C-alpha cells in the first residue's frame, strides 16, 4: 500500500517516470465529483482519481503540487474541501524534490487540520502544527534511522485511519489534464 510514498503517486499508478511533485489525497464523507471540482477551483486539476466510493469508504485523487495559473508551488487551503462530516488525509511524498525533504502528511477533519506530520520529525507538534497522531507515532517505536521507515510510518497512519489500498487499475488517469499541465505556459513571475 505504501509504494507511492517512495516513488510518487503517478509512478505508482504505472505512469512513465514523472518529474513533477504530486499529492495523493484520500477523502471520506464527500463525493468524487465534489473533491475534483474543488481541486479544479484551486488550480489543481486532478491527474487521477479512484472509482466509486462505498458509503463510509475512502476515495483517492492525485493532483499536482504546482499551481500553473500562478507559476508556483503555493500552499492549497484544504479546509474548504473538507466540510463538516468529511475527512481528508493528504500525503505529499516529495514536498521539495530539489531540496530532498522527506514526505509530509496532513489529516483534516470537519474543515480543520488535526494532524500535520513532517516525516523528518514525525512526533513534532505545536500551536500551528497540530499532531493528534504524535502519541501513536511515539508508541509505535518506529526508528527514523531504519531503512524503509517512511513506508512503516505511512502504513501506521493508514492503518490508524482505516485507509485501504487503492487499486491502481481502478483509478482513472486524466490524460488530457496531464497533457495540458505539461504543455502549459509559464505563469507570471
């Protein structure tokens, strides 16, 4: 289930080597069309999305980190995509590939960020960096120095929230969105 944390979501879906940072979003309590429309409104047209989501289940969508309309990697406000009764679990496998930073993960519930995990300091938290999962992570005994620790930490997060393995074969890759993204004109400086 955690291959995408190592190689990125688009490569996990079987796409050719992909040179842009992508974000894998699990969502619950909102529809696939609603999450896709919300991301498009935030200039993050999804590259791929999963199939039908059963009631109470988790769906999945992959979108680019870059906002081509503004020519950069500005933050996206996920609170507006997470109405009351909904949850989002966002995995950013490569928040800054050029600087070789570790992955990050963000859990939103009812429109609020409740957990922010920097894989370089997974137990860290603070006033502006909440981390409800810090005690769970600390109790797990995962060693940051061990090879494969990112996969184990991702597995711990997924198990804790009941995220199931998305089936890459059931995901739809939006080839038009990929082509448009790669052929985009640079945004304003």
